[in-house]
C-alpha cells in the first residue's frame, strides 16, 4: 500500500550545525590589568609549590592535585566573571580556581591541612572546597560530576532570571564521561547559560589524550548537541580572558558554549603520581617556552615594567604564602563534634 504522506527528511548539514559565536580576540590589557593577572598567576604558583612541600611534610593528608602550569586558565576565565552574580564549579584540582576568585589564601591553606579555620571547616580538604559567598560550588572528587551539577546551577540562574552564568570546569579525562553528554543535551534543549571549560592538560591521570580520545579535538564535543565550541591557548592569560568575555556574553544570550583550553600541568596528576609516562624533555620544553607566567612577565617588561618590580612582586607573594602556611599550621583542628554538623540526612 502506497504511503500518502511524505517521509520526513533529515535536516541539512547546514541546518544541523550550531550557530557560531564570533572568534574571540586576545584581550588588550593595560599595564595595571596585566600586572594584576601576573600577580594572581604567581600567587597560585607559589601557593601550590608550598602546598606540595606541606604534603611532603605530612601536614596535608589524602589526595592533593596541584595546578602548577595551568594558572592562566583560572585567572583568565574568572577575571571575566562577576562574583555574586555568576557561579563557578570545578573538579578536584581546585586550589587555583579559589585563589583566582581572590579568596583568602589563609583559609584555603587551612582547609588543605584540615583545620577548623579552613573554608570548609577542615572537612573538605584539597578536593572539596566550597564558598557560597563567592558563588564557588566545589571542588568535586567524582570525575565529571561537576558538569551536570554546573548545568543545574545554570538552570537556577535561568529560573531566577538573575542574569548569571555558570562556569563549569572539567578536564580531558572527564570529557569521556557519559554524564557530560547527558548534561550537554539538557543544557542545549533549555538554552542554559553555562560555559563548559575543558582544561586539556593532555593527560587524563597517566593516559595521554592520543591514547584515550577517539576525538581529541574536545571543543567539537558539543557539536552533535548543537553547542558551539572554540579552542584557546590556555598558556596565554590574555587569550583566555578574551575568550572568556566572548563566552560569557554568548552564554547569557544564547545558551551553552564549550571552550577547550590547551594547557599543561608540570607536576603529576596528584602528589602520589611520579609522572613516568612522559619525558623530562617534554615538561622542560613547556616550562622554558610556554610558561604562562614567564610570558606575562615578558609582556610586562615590554610595557616598561622593570625586572626589579617583578622581583618585588614575587617577594611580596612569597611573604603572603609563608603567612598562609604559618596560619594553617598553627590553626586548631576541628572539634570532634563537627563530625555531626553540615551533614545532609535524607528520609525515605
């Protein structure tokens, strides 16, 4: 029997493509703005170096994932966000993100050492930091969990009509988790104001992207959901800031966007990782030729900032870190009764 109705045809390739955001432009920073970015990146670097030392001394327990090398990502992205309006959520490599939001290094270091003065009262440790006051919703140890949670935060922004955007960080390893794509689907259906920032540091724990990803261009991962994506040099704080400004505007007006930030971590996946899966030469090449802090320092020198001024900033930052470590070491541990506070109890 002949069919009376015409079969529906699939949309054309052009129709299936997502709308494209404009190409981001590298941010044109003033000397004072670049000095601030430099200072923030250096603060993260020195903080993480000291955290590594405290871990070696046994003052930090559990896991500890350092952010050394990736500083330009957090500083560049979060400098374009509005504290109190927007929200941020990330995975377990979270110290740098908190510092980039100008949260006191003392309370972050105290949290690392499990002290009552810590930002999560010493109960979150390295991986589970939290500050509702700053719109910072973790610090999550489950790989990829922050992506659907971040989509939920974006839903809250849209539901309330507060104009906020959620910045949800995850890595190249988490990008292979199924829940990421469930979140992508819902975010695009509901046009949620969310930026999915993929920090591609090239190694998911100890496995390189080349061995773990059939599609290594992570910025394309949202295309089948009609979510546009861009790739940015994550070792250049001004390139990141420029992309962040575009992404925030896009997310507020159009819905989700994916940013892949090409970056690199100098240390192992965590403090227990000897990183034998890569060569010393590879790490040294990034340190010598791609370091985000060195790059900013060179640009500052071209703007007329002298080497002595940069050394003075480093000295100032080191003093802040020494003070933070001293505060953390001397702060008391939580009272035993704190085991029963801030615990969510469900009834069924």
